[in-house]
């Protein structure tokens, strides 16, 4: 059986007939918008984490903050961002196709009428009864760390209300093709946390409390940023309780397995925190900082591509155009691999320079920096599978299939739990992080196989264009070949310096030079090897920066 021809948008057969962007260009352009703001957010996120590491080091207070900050994020991903939004966006796209803006407003209003009371109840429960939550997430905390975590949980619990509403608003704006405001929102969170940590900590009996209040204000600011964009699109609606709204009932039906699937993923995080709470003080802080660096690399492009692709995937699925959906999915997956493979090599060879320059200062000592760099290497091994999973899961939800991803998530949870508990005594935090990377590989492999089966059931006799066949391995191999020379040169140069003792300015300059070597080498070889994603990614980012400069 031969693969079907690509639709006009993807193959380019119609591209010359008009000036409309191709499907791949649309996804890449939207991903570029998200990537620019995500990059700014991640840079500020580093400044935030480096500031906290400098002020508090790998300490009991920082460990307590990591756990307390996890609790509202766990709940908002369980209730809103993880389960509600990914089922809400495809249904909102269907409502727009059926009834235009009035249907969208009605559906959005009915969802808010249910979500707001639920969030208020969760917030109140967390403020009044934080102790069981802290015990559930960190049963190994001794009284000192537990007391700090309880206090911080009370402070930050209101964050779930504002950030969940922001996530829903962002999903509505993405459906309308608006990506800037939702992508820029985390910038405000980082600014608020940095401002409170540096400027207001001296006004609190416990300086770490200032960070908690910064998180709370950041949630308020992120939601506020969405309101003007919603108003311009006619989506600033009054919440209305309409329990019999057909789309709302369908949303609730789809959310049940989605919540379970997200719960499995969040329980995975919870298991990591639980096991980590029994480890020596400071190891949880090192793990947190290593994951933040991994998320920096993933978030700039992998998350950007998944966010940008979901509305397009949803529209094609709603209209039954599975050929175009497969083409969009293919482009999103290849773009993600194109950036996660170089990121993997970059983190593997430059873990010590990155951690040494970014974190080794103030209260964050050499031992903590070395451990963070070692954990970053283990996390780097999961970059490609984690990036792929973040593209595949939204594709399932675009199909209205919220059950299938649960199976892969459960396998991931089982792997983390079994491996983590088996090796924690011998390898401590290193074994726990290795367990998460192995679990990520298992999850991505299952997701990919299950998605191929799901799309084939909906389009009998056809296969995914170029996905799972020779072209995907060929693309991955060429991307790796384009990365290797620059990564090898950077590793050779990096090994000649003690990155945990070098001065800040000198270290930052040298690290920037190494990153430039890797980046330029990769860009040159990518073009030489015919990897067209280099033009899509650079073109999307370049267009966005040009527009920003013109506005200034």
C-alpha cells in the first residue's frame, strides 16, 4: 500500500497558486510567536531560579517552596490546564464551525459558570487544610520543612484560581488564532517572583514567604493580561450556569478520562516528590533546578509547537479532514524532533558550563552545582521522547479521544514508581531521575503506536504520511549528524575549564561562545543536509522579531 498524496497545503501544489501560507508554515509561524515569548519567559525563569538559588541555596526553605509550589500547580493541571483546556479547545473549534462567535460565547460562558465555583472550593480547601496536602506530597519532610511548606501552601493556594482561569482564556484565544497574550503571561509571573524575592523579602519574618506572595501576584497578573485580548475578540463573557448546554455535557463526558490521564501524569510528579522527600536535604532543590533547565529547552519550541498545532489539528478533526490533520501532525512532530535532538546533545556536553554559570554563586555551593549538572545529563536523555509526547497527546484530544493516552501515562507511572523505589537507596536522587527518563521513553513509544492505530481507524486504508516509515528515522539521523560536529567541538573546549570556579562574567562569555559554536554549526549543516525545518523555524522567529522591532 502506498502513502496517500499530501494535501495541497502541505505538498505545496497549491502554494504557487495563491499567497496563503502552507499548513506547515502556519504551524511554524504560530510556534514562532509562542517561542519568542516563551524564550523571554524562560530567560526570566532562569533569572528567577538563579535568584532563589542565590538567596536560599539548596536548603530546607527552598525544598519546602518546591513542594508548596507543586501543590497548586498539581491541582490546576488536574482540573484546568491539563484536562479541561485540552478538551475545551477542540469543542470550542467545533462550536465556532457550527454557530460562529455567538455559539463560542455561549459555550465559553457555560464552562466558566462551572469552573469558577470548583476553583473557589479548591482554593478554600487548600487554605483551610494545607497539612494533608503537604503530607501527601512530602511524607518524608521533618517538622521544620513541613511547617514551612504548610505556610507557603496557604499563601500560594489562591494561585490555582487565577492561573486556571488564565489557562482557559488562553485556550479560547488560541482557537481564535491569538497566541501572543497567553504565551507572554508567564513573563509576569517571573517578574513578580523576582521583584518580591529581591525587594520585599526583608519585610517578612521568613524571607521565603515573600516568594510565595510573588507567585500569588503573578497569577493575578497573568489572568489580567488576557482580559483585553478576550474583549477584542468578543469573548469577555459573564459566567452562566447552564448545565444542559450540549457542548458542556460533551466536555464533561470527555473530561472524565482526560482527568484520569492527567491524574496519572500528576501522580507521577507526586511520586517523585514523595520519594525525594526522604532523601537528604537539598537534593530536591537540585532536582528542581535541573528540571527547570530541561523545561527551558523543551518549552521554547516543543511546547510552542504543541500549543500552536492543537487548534489546527482540532479544526481538521472537527471537519473530518484527516489527510490534512495527518500532514499537520507530521509537520509538528518533525519540527519538535528538529529542536529536541540538538537540545539533547547541547545539554549532554554543556551541563557543567550551564549549571556552573547559571547557578554556582551565592548560597548555591559547588556540591549542589555538580549534582544539578549530573541530574541535567540524565534528564537530557528524555528530551526527544518528552517533546514527542507533548505533540502526540494533543493530537489524541483533537480527535476527541481522551482515553487512549491514559494507557501510556499509566505505563509511565508504573515505570517511575517501580524503578524509583528500587534504586532510591543505592542511587538516591540520581536513580529517581533516571527512572523518570526511562518512563518518558516508554510513554512516548506507546503514544506513537497508539496514535497510528487511532488515525488509521478513522481513515481506513491510509497511513500517516512519512511518519513511522523511513523518512522519520532519516530525518532524525540527519538532525543528529548536523548536531554532532558543533557539540563535539563545544565539549572539547568546555573540558579545559573548571566551570564551578570561573568568574561570572568570564564564564557567561565563554558559555555564550560555546552556544554560538553549536548553533552556527548546526544551522549550516542542517541546510547542507536539506533539513527544511531550519528555514521554517528561523523564518517564523525572524518574522516575529521584525514585527516587534517595527512596533517599537
